[in-house]
């Protein structure tokens, strides 16, 4: 009834106002409206006399009942990350085997190998998490879902 194409000058009753209040309440509880916006829209809805007075109250909000989807990384990115991780593990395994053999034969020449291995692991870890740090990580994902973290 609220989304019909009827004339804007048709008067409305308490039923239409309550329907609008229910819709606004659902959007508010989903975190799409803050307190100020919700109260302003509720005042407008309760003071509405015609259908035209209700126009615009929901225009910037998504229709209710549609599933909310969060953007995910494309499969290509996941495949690339998996490939890099496998290559990194293979390189580190080969490095560990050769370092172990070299240390067993000439321990005084290879005192720097543990530090080099640590640097390689740190570089791979930083490279793998660069996208999450750039885009805000878990905090940005929670904020995008409407679960901002500063609730009291």
C-alpha cells in the first residue's frame, strides 16, 4: 500500500502511518538509520496527511526482505593467494632442508640462516595481509554490516 502508484493527494489514515512506522522501525533496528534520522522520519510519518507526505521517507533505504550480501574477494584473488602460499611453503621447505644439511656440515658459516628464514616468513605474512590492512580489516567489515563496535 505504501509503494503504490496512487495519487499523492489522497488522504491517508492511521493504518498507513503505522505501516510506515513499522518499516522505519525495522530499518532503524537494522542500523540503517541513526537516532536523529529515525526520529525525524517518524515525526514526518506521524504528521502525514496524504500519500505525498510519506514520499521520500524510504527512498534512500533498500527494500526489506532482500538478502544482504557482503562483498567477497573474487575467486581469482583467492586462487592467486593460494598459489603464492603454496609456492612460499615449497620454497621455505627447500630452504629448511638445504639449511639443515649445510648447518650439519659447516655450522659456523650459516649463523644468519634463521634470521633470513624469519625475514622470508614475515615478508610473506605481510604480503598476504596487505589487502586487509589497506581496507580497514575486520573493523571495516563490521562497520559495513552495521555492527560498528562503539555501542554502549
